[in-house]
């Protein structure tokens, strides 16, 4: 699937360092604003212990994890909505992603300059939020003028669209992101059509120092308090630690480093899984001697749509899906054992795939 997350934030908050750790892509991470002018794009593997377990049981010739796309967008500054600091270009980059990973600096370090002179995560968050809202407000107001002209015809649909646009403008003027606006089902198409920046789902990442990666610090407490009404996830990551982990060659070295730091898994794993959840994605598996593979679908996808992710012919000629629940596969140890226990389900076109399903598709073209 072509869904992607965009990493945003002020300059020098650790976005590119984090991107490098996520993708091992070695994007330029420099100690001055606008080190990154063009967005860096990378594919990141979604870590999944279930895939490891299926590999252990099936012993296939190869294993293919699922991936999502991540975009490192250059640092925004105050005035970006009016074009400051190449703002128009950067905001356009944000418009192209499906979800936003907002990185906020929550560490003190005199060796890393701050674009506004001092570390203040609440102010930093509000600067980014305001620039996105101002850009959205500009877009909606332009659309509003067109809708007013159309509404003069008296058409019901035109009047309804105008009322919806006015509702969105008022919400943005109250400094509230579009994603928190409650709309009726018939109002949603207009909001979706405008592709507003603040309508995108967001994840807040507090970039902390090494000592604060477990419990956070005063800066992270302020951010959590600030966003508690937003119904969003806040995660703590030390981009410095993640950069160190990414440099290690072997799995054993990484595990040893994590143990020394008192961490169960790399922070980037937590971040990737949070992005996956943010995009409303789930995973199903196919498992055979040649290949064990993870596939990405949106939550709520029915069996033919899931089959279509493998190949369009699978969806067009869909007959049925043979489904094994992951827990049954692991408990019984093999596909054959599952069949013998009568635990394999045979599902039709209306079956909604659940996270972790192990599937075989029968089709005819």
C-alpha cells in the first residue's frame, strides 16, 4: 500500500537523525536550520514478532516483512504559511503524506542550537500547529469564496457545502485542528476533498536525552498535559540512542546495547508500530515453504480486497479464503495440524480480515 507518514517539526529537533535510524538511509543531519531542503523518503520495515514465529514454525526459503513509507520533511519555522524559510515547499510536502509524526525537542544541549534560542517544547508545538492551521485557513477561505458564488443558485447541495465550509473556517479560527471537528457523514466529503494539513492524524514524538527515555522529564510532562484533550499518542524517543543502535552491525550487538540501556526494544520499533496504528493498518500473513510474508491492509478490509493486495487477479476471481487464526497456528504448530483440529475457517466475500490472520486465497481467472 502506498500510505506514508511524514516527520515534521522545527529545525534541529532531531527529525533527520530519527529518519536515519528508521531507514538507515544516512540523510544529512546537521546542526543548523534548513540542512534538509528536499524531503528524504525511505521505506521502513514494520517489526513483527509474529512473522519471526511463523518463520520458526514453517522454515520457509525466504521471509518478507511488510513496509510503510516515511518522509523526512524539512524544518518549519514561524511564518512558513506565508512562505518563510521555504515554507510553501515544505507545507506542500506535508500535504502529500497520510499522517504526521510531529517531533518535538524535549532535551537540553548547548551544542545543538535552537532556532528560537531556547528549548520550549510547548511553544515549539504551537508554532507548528499555528502554521499548519494558517495554511488550512487560507485554503478554506479561498474555497469559501467559490462556494458563496455557487450558493447563490439556491441549490440545496451548494448551500450545504457553504455551511460546512463556514463551520470549518470557524473551527480553524478558534485555533483548533480540522481533525477535531465533528461533522455529519454528508459533510465529510468536502473536508476530505480539501486535503487539509490539520485534518491528518498526528503522533507526537518527544525527542529526549538518554536519561529521560524511560520516564520522560519536565518538558515531556508539559507536552502530555497540553495534548491530553486531543486523543493522540505521545511517545518518548532518544534520537541519539536510536542513531547508536542503527550503527551496530549484528542483532546480538543491538540486543546487548538495549539491555545496557534498560530498553525492551528500539524506540524506532515503537514509533513504526505507532505509525501503523495511526494509519489504521493491520497485517495478515501468507505462509508456505517458499515464503512467509506479511501483507498490509486497512482495518476493516474484506477478504477479496485483502487478496487484491497480492494481485488484482486474486480479487477479480476471488472464490474463497482459507483462514487460520495466528494463535491457533502457533498453538498447534503447523497448517496440517490446524486442519486436522478443524480450526481452519473457509470464508467468503463478506469476511472482514482481522489482524494476524494467516490466509490462503482460492481464485479463478
